[in-house]
């Protein structure tokens, strides 16, 4: 039973933004499947984890193929880009993005919490099917299986580390700026016409002692990972936002949002992409400007396989940090993968084959004004961050 506590940390969804796909069925960030959730108390046998990637203890063979830059898969490099260029995830060199003219209307997500059930107001009908719902027992058509899993596992996490709860971790990381989520409002004219909200992962310019991130209008920079390296367009964006009678709505089957999965005892949140994103909130509009979002809720479905792959790619020391050393010594990455595989049971079908492959999640949020003043400075050498791929760690975020 105690081993299950490790999984709670991998299932704590935080709202980070929402993104439209280029075409129906395509995805952003390489996520093209889904997840659902159930909470079996027994750890499954190894043979039940057919989709789990277990790293083999063999000599690494570098592979570059047509890549001209980036990682060769073994810690080496396939080459370097010329000055003024950056390496994309496909191993191709692209021109560095020119800083855009940022909108004067920016919102900083200042409150956020994982909803722990699927009661009315705490969850959404992610798959647009009134006959499916989670967590069970339920009959209201609302989906929030990961929230139910967090509710089950939070107490176990507290027994094994200083990680008090999912929502306590969220509040702490937002207060100190570890999690900085920004929404750039573009094209809003105070009417009911559609507009765009570009979503970014950012950094505060000043520290919390200088500017209260959760209450004041502070300056922020945007991390380069928030832009597509080939097009320089925001990776995550809602282009169908509408405010009508003070109510914001956006999203649908072809949209995504990003969630952050905190790990107890480790300052290393994992950023994942949730599909079929929907977002609703009360919008305060003053003189044609959105000045606040309250009573917000965002929901979507997260790929189970992406969670498994990310756990596989993370160092075991990071996964076990914060645990009692004697307990950590008894746990292997294979054990963690089996627990994730057994705990997260899909409840939403993303690929249309009638088989659930993703876990639904619902997160409450609020937002206040902020300002974007530029790109975040690089914190590590360029050669270490040329390629942003699954499992990479960029400025403290592991990418799914």
C-alpha cells in the first residue's frame, strides 16, 4: 500500500495553458493518446505492463540519422547549429525566434487546485458522452479520474515525505514563482467576438519579496520552450475564446492544455499535455480589458503512455528523492512503472478506437493581470538545451 504513494506525485494536474492542434486529430508535444484512472490497491505483476518502457542495461549506440544537431541518444551530439540558429526536436537547425510585440493584456494564473471529485462544478464532460464518468461510482457524465486518484493517494504521500498534498504543493510553487503560467490575450475588443489566448510557461523578473505574484501585477519573461522552434508560434493557444455576459469559454476536441506534475521532495515538475481541453471562467472586463478570471475550471485527458515514458526517462534518484532512504532502497524504477501502470486506468478514448487510453483531469484556477517583458534568459549552456524532446529537462521542467 505504501508503494502507491509514489504515484500520487505523478498525477497532480496543474493548469498551464491550452493549445489548438493544426488539424483535427493532430497533437502538440507528441501526445496522441489518452488516459483514464482507476485505483486498484494491489500492485500488478510485471507481465501486466506490456506498454512500459524499461531501460535495458546494454551499451548505448549513438543514432543521428538525418539529424544535423542535438542529442545522439547517448549523451553525445549530432552537431551544432550556426550562430543565430537553434536546434529543433527533429535535429534540424532553425532560425532563432525574433521576440514578438507582446500584448498589453496579460493574465498570470494566481490560484490553482486539482479538483478531487467529479461533482457538478468540479469536473467537465471531457468526451462529450453523458454515459461515461469518473471517478466511480457516478452517473453524471463528468470526467475527473486523475482527481479521484489524487484524492486516494494524497494521504499516502504525506506518510512517506514532506509532500503535504497536491494542492499544498501547487500553492507553494505558485507563491514562490516556481510555477509561472501566463496567458497573453490577443484580439479581445470587449465584444462577444472570438479572440485568442496564448499560453506560456514563464519566469518572474523580480522575486516574491519584491512583487507578490499572487496578488500584484508583476513583470514576467516567457520561456523559449513555450514557442514552436520551427514556426515561432505559441505551442499552446486557444484561438476560439469568447466572453459573453461575463462568462469565458474556449476549447473543444482539438485543443490541449499543459499540466504540471509535482514530485514530492523534488524541485522537478513534469510538464504534460492534456487533450480535448475545455475551459470556462467568470471574466471581469473593465473598459474593454479582461482584468481577472475567477471560478475557472479547465479539463482534459492525459496520455497514460506519456506518463509511463516520462517516468522511464527520469533519473531514479529524482523519482525517489524525499523518501526515507531505507524505503527508497527497496524501490526500483520497474516497481514505480508497474505502480503507475496499475494505478492509472484509462477512462477517455482519444484515438477513436473505442478503447480508453487517457485519464481525465479537472483543475480550478483564477488569474490576475501581469506583464510580459521579453524572453527568459538561458540558464544552461546552449549545447545542453538545443533539442527539447520527451524526457528532456529545461529550466526545471521535464517535457512529456
